[in-house]
């Protein structure tokens, strides 16, 4: 039992939940007549991030600066940032730090600046790029990825009501439900809840429900 609990603890520390950018958004601020437009997009690879950044640069080709940053990987293993002509450390770095602080992964961001004629100074630039990116994040859709196991459950029509009640109790929802002469469900159960899930289903259906484990990976919670 102790070994089992140790293994469970190790896995819980390994497969931690994380957030991803599910849908990008745009935010804008104005600082001393300079416009700062933040545009965000999901990016699962460096190539996707680079392509997105280049597309924003083409869209805002007449802007003074298109500064960028991205964070990729479950634990933010890959990061890059660019000041795009702004003084070193005043744009790309604060943008990257803002992304990392938000906890969002697989995200690329560009903050476009249309110069308003007034110099902002180092501190002013850092604040402006940070606030613009925060506005962009607020306009974006973020999802939580959680590690879990996929199950396929089969039952007769007498058991489906009991199973649906258990799913509701546990805050779970079937990804697919197929009704034929029997009912078959496909769903994901978060790590740490799998034993409880199987036990509850077995008890509720007196062992008549078919419970098949088909794989484990991260899924959108």
C-alpha cells in the first residue's frame, strides 16, 4: 500500500495541470498617443509561433514596432522574445514575463506599437507593453489541460441513469454517447479519480457495466 501511494504521489507531481491559450484575442491601450495593440494566438510549435508573428508583422507593416514573445510546452520549455527595435529589455522581455506569470502555455503574442511622437522612457515602455499584453490575455480564451485516463463504458438502459448520476456527482461529462441496443459512453477521468470512478460504477451497476481503459494523456478539463 505504501509503495502504491508513493507511486501515486510521484505521478501527481509529474502530471500537473497546466493552462493553454485555446483562442487568441486582441487588446489595445494608448499611452501618450502611442497605440499598443496586443494580438495573441495559440501556437503548439516554434514554427506555428514564427508564422503567426510574421502574419501580424505583415498586417501591421506600417507600425514602428512589432514586438513578440511566445511560450511553448507543458512546462514552458521553449520561450523566445524580441524587442523589434525597442530599447533592449523594454518590450519582448516584459511580454514574456507576463505570459509566464499568467501560467498560459502554447501561446504566441505580438504587441504592435504605433508611435505617438512622445518618448516613454524605459519604465514607461515596460509598463505599456506589459499592460497591452494583459489586455490581450483578458480578451483571449484560456483552457486548463489535465492528465487523465480515457474510458469506454457500456451499459444497458437500466444502468444509464445510475451512471449519469455518478458522472454528475463527480463533475464528469461524457465526450460521446451512443445509443443502440445498449448505451456506450466515452469519457475522460482526471488522474487521482480513476479508482473511485471505477468503484462507483461497479457498485452502482452491480458489476454489469463494461469499463474499458483505452489510454492516458492530457485532456481539456
